[in-house]
C-alpha cells in the first residue's frame, strides 16, 4: 500500500466520517485503490454524499454531470489531487 500524504489523510478522514463507514480506518485506505466497486465498495449515493461533504469542507462544488467524475473519484489519490487543485484558499 502507498503512503498517504497529509492531504489524502485529511480527505480519507472526511470520507470515513461523512459516509459513516463502519470498520474502516482512514489510514487504512490505500490512496491508489479504487473508491468504487472492488476497492472501497462505494456506490453512487456515497459519491453524492461525499461531493456534498467536500463542498462544505473545501468550498467548491463537484458537478454531478462532469465527464471527469470517473477519473476524479477513481481513487483517494485522484480525488485528493482534484481537491488540492480546486479548494478555496
């Protein structure tokens, strides 16, 4: 498993808390593993809840109709990179 960066660790904590993931430790999320399907096993409802939590925490909207969502939500690392690029300073 890859080491999480500070930004990834912060986002992993938000993910676990906002989705009430039972038995998942934020530090145990592999930053390169898929968030959906075989990886963490999230679904489309989780994606909506996570997008809402990110907008509250980081001050920008993730658009549900974006063609990039599959890439953005591909892994914790990809999501973290997107958040760091767009977060309100």
